[in-house]
């Protein structure tokens, strides 16, 4: 049997705008798992937040995996075990915090279970509402970190141009220290150098010994582009940004509110 693997972004790809999943998408995922294929949630979210979604979707059986933190963590949902992890040095994370603070932009990172940030803002409330995570406020981020973090994220809810200017202004400093990209127009993410959803996908394909010709990936945003480019068939959502559509082999006929994942599973997996 030709076991295939599907890497699917979470927000605005698998999930509807209201963060629910359609019954048709849910049924299609279960059908592919029953036939021995692999399903991978690929998200910028932390492992803790991704676990909540995986459990809700019933994605805890063998064949279910997760790429979290935009590729910095690869996680076996069935075994509840981290398979691979890469991290940002504390001093790099701290420097991003300092630069963001100087620019007047909200910034946060994570320990094993919590959001870690310096102040309570509307951006923190916005993120907590969507991730259902707890948080810790601290004057010095290292005081709340039990190990090196997997990413730092800057959030601005009104002016994505401010985030773009920050990324450009700090590009020379970041080179060789970390990788930066947008996961949506409000989120500018900094991850370990040479780390993205594509490297996470490549790690899992190698681990599971899956031929490249059996790999399919789908997403909607800039941070999904490395993942769809690493797959044999790279798919962009109908509701995706123009850049990912240009990079894709196929663009879905349906959007995230109308069963696009089921469309992809029927067309390319089953």
C-alpha cells in the first residue's frame, strides 16, 4: 500500500473562521487514517495549544503527528511525545524583546505551558482568547523560562506595516541568528535559524521513511510556503494569500469555511 502523508496548516486552512472544523473535513481525515495514511497538523501554535485541537479532532491515534512552533517542534500525537526540537538561544530571544520594546511593539515567548511576556495588553488578550493558554508576566523573561524557547512572536493588531518595518530594520541583525516570517498580518514570528514548517515536514518524512512522491501539503499563509514547496504536491487554499498561490501546484476550489481539506483528501490522498 502507498501510504501518503498530508501536512495541513491549522488556522484558516483546517479550521473555519470561527475555529470549528466541519463534519465533512473531520470525516475525511478519519477515512484517510483508517486506510493507513498519515495526517499532520502543521501550526505556528505552541504544542500546548495544538494538543487541545488534536484532542478535539480525535487526532490521537497512530498516524497522527503535529508540527508546532512553525517547525521548531515535531510531536507524535498518539505517543504524546516530542520527537524533535530546536530552540532560540536565550540571548537572542531577549534581544528580540528589547528591540520590540524599543519599537513600541508587543512581544511574547513561551515556556513549556505558558505564554511569557512583560506586560498585559490587548494583544495578549487577543492571543489568549484564540489559544486558550495561560500566561505569566515578568520583568525578565529568563525568570519564567525552564529551557530555551522555540519562538518569539511580535503582535500588532492595527498596523501590519509597523511589523514589516521592524522585520526589515532588524534583518541584518537577525541573519544567522534566527528565522523570521509572517504567519498572518498581525503576527511576526522569530524562530530558530534554518527552521520552518518545511524543515519540520522533511524531518517527519525521513523519520517515517515516506517517499517524496507520497507527500502533500496545504496552507494559506507566508509561513506555509516552505512546507508546500517541500512536498511533492503543494496546495494553496482558495482563501490564501497571493504569494502562496503562486508557489502552489494546486489551489483549492473551496475555502476554509467550505470543506477544502475534504476536497484535498478525496483528490490527492484517497
